[in-house]
C-alpha cells in the first residue's frame, strides 16, 4: 500500500470513530435530560396530588 492510501485509511477511521463517539455522547446527554424532565414532572404531579388530597373528602 502506498503512503497516501494509508493516510486516507487513517483519516477515514478517525472520522468514523469520531462520529460514533459524538453520537453516543449526544444520546447519553439526551437521555439524562429527558430523565431529569420526567423526574420534575413526576414531582410536580405528586405535589399537586398531595396538595389536593386534603381538600377532598
């Protein structure tokens, strides 16, 4: 193989693995953000439920 072919292959490997790393990082951060939002919504719903529990009955 020529030096140019090896260099091109190495550049392609770096681009492919870099893209994979960026994609995984984005998915992880998105999952954490969505989990945090779901947790906040659950806490708000629980507080609303507990606040309304004393008025019924």
